[in-house]
C-alpha cells in the first residue's frame, strides 16, 4: 500500500531552468540572515548561569531569557508574514532586521533582568524573518530548484547554531557575555545594508493592500497573554505547597484568555490560527508532535548549561567552553541530518520518518535520564536526541505541507511554526520549575544549586512527553491511511 504523502510526482521532461546570479546572491543573503539569527540565539546558552548570578534571579525566572524570545517569535511570525504580503517582503524584512539589531545592541548593554527581557523580545521579533525568507526563496527560484534552495537556506539555521555555540562560549570565557551581543550587532547591520543594495524582490500588487487583508492583532495579544500567564503559573507552581495560590490564579487567567482567544479566532475573517484547519485529524497530531519534541528539547537546552557549570558534586564545575563541547555534537548532527533530509525522505517517506524520529527521541530522552553522570555520556545522548528531533520535525513539517488543503498551505505552515514556537517556550519554564523546586548547597560556595533530583525530574518529564509524541505518531499513521482511503473512494 502506498501512502499519499509518499507518492512521487511524475517525471518532468522539460529542460532545467537556469538560475540567475541575482537569485544566488539573494539566497546567500537570506542564508546569512538565518545564520546570524541562530548564532545570536545559541550564543546565550552557555551564559545562562551567568545571567542567574549577575541579575540575582531564580532558576525558574532565568527560563524567561529563552521563553520571552520564543513567545515574541511565535506571535510576530504570522503577523510579519501578512505584513510582507501587504507592504512587500523586502520592506518588512528590513524593518524586522532593524528591530532585531536594536535588540542585539540593547542586550550588550543590559544591566538588569527586565532590560535583558526587553532586549530578548526585540531579538525574538527577528525570528519572523524566517517564513518571509522562505517566501523570498520560493519566489526567485524556478519550481524545480526550490527544494534545493530551501535545503541550503534551512541548513544555515543549524550552521548558525554550531557557530554560535562555539564562538559564544569562547567570547563569554574571554570577554564576558555582554561581548557576545556586540559581536552580532555589526554583522546584522552589515547584512541589512547589503540587503538594501543587492536584493530585488517583486513588490505586491496594488490591490493587495491593508484594507483587503486584516491583521488579527487582538488574537495575537490574547495568545501572548495566554502563554505568558501559563508560564507564570509554572514559575510559581512550587509555592502551592506552602499555601501560596498565585499559581492557580495565573492558570485560571490563562484559561480565561485562551477561551477569549478561541472566541476571537472564530469571529475574525483572517484569524491568527485557523481552528477548523487545526482540528484536521492529520494536521492536529502533526502539529502536536512538533510541539512536544520541541518542548522536550528546550527543557534540555535550559538544563545542560546549568548542570555543566554548577559546582561539584551538584554539577560538573565546568566553564562556557565545556558547555559548548558537550552540546556541539547535538548541533553538528542536526546540521548534517538537515542537509541529508531529502535523502531520508526519498527512501523512507514522511510518515515513517516521523514515527522513526519520535521513537529515537524517546530513546534519547530515556538515555539521558539514565546516563547523565558524565560529560561524554551527555554528549552521546544529546546526539541520539538530535537525530530523532531532526527526523520527527522534518517528517511532520512535510506531512503538514503535503496534506494541507492547497488553498491554505501558507496559512497551515504559518500556524505550525507558531505552535512549534509556543511549545518551545514552555520547555525552559518546565525545566526552571524543577530546578527551583530542588536545590542544595555546596560547602565554601555561596548560593544554592539544582540537585540530582531536579535533573532526574527534568529528564523524566522530557522522556514522558516524548512517549506522547510516539503515541501521536501512531494516531497520525491511522489518520493518514483513513484520509488516503477516503480520497481514493471519492475518485
């Protein structure tokens, strides 16, 4: 039996189209933007313990350094996509880059936690350049060259992560975490100037104006409030045992705002999230799989730097470079797998790749739960996780792409990116909650640090969440078979 999502298109006998030099230049600039943005994201990972110390914040509060960035990206991604359709991709890209660059510069001068969070929100807005970048690539390359061009563009995400992790760790060790932001700023500004001079992108038609396409700002606000209140509830969850019920108040507020969000989305003509489309029996499990594997992964992102740099015996007593060395295999394998994703898809298919990825992720998270007592074992288990993560996300994203109704493919992919970023933002807060709930002290060293119990609970939760993704992949398999059968009966 052949699945719909594994069917190959009929061979095309027309001669290959020549790609113009301007298209290659544009792809190089777009790839540079992606690389720079991911460099700016991963460079801060080794500095998480420094933020906790320098800003005098708790472990659960430190999770907002990652979460605020991701929430801003989640909310702005669909908005920026719609704005680019109205006012033009180049104009919106330049505005996004200006906001991102100002956030990067502000991060270098941040001397308080709230200053840093404000800077991180501005940086998170920079993530909205990714779907616009994909749109630019799709617009300037011939149809038979799009997959190749997008593969190059996508690979720079992980390439930037590798560079950011290595360079960021060295800069932090030698010059402090402020210098990491200053190292990104001139690159971001330079790319924006190059883009102004060299990129030529077709402007939108006059009829495609703001009056014809409304932006769901109320929905964006309600979604932001829902996620923020939920994460605040997680931050205060450990205080319920002492009689402080503020966490319940935050969760109740999140529920109310989520209901308001649903009401808004049902009424507006151009919703941020198409609820009918989301309820599709194929798209819903695919989106949840992407959310869950991302949530588990970002729990680990938040945890490893603190585990490595906490003093012995509660941690390994390492430095920023040690963190980079431990996490580097994860980033490199992710880069290699992303480049080879077309090879795997052609031989395995989207569905099988998704199922295989969720299983490997689960094995990886249970492995890190059992074997996180040495740095080499952590690197090995992170490598397993990176393979599973890459397989499951590539497979699930392609299922969304291929099985979404043709007329709403763009809307569906935008919604998938939004949900993925929301899931990613929850991961650090879960990790921070466990770290705050389980702390101990080390003689002759001031302060308290997460205990072994905290790490066991973090990795166990990540493993259980990954089990959910395997179950969802099984459900997805049945849903796709049912949809294929229904389509065959209809024809």
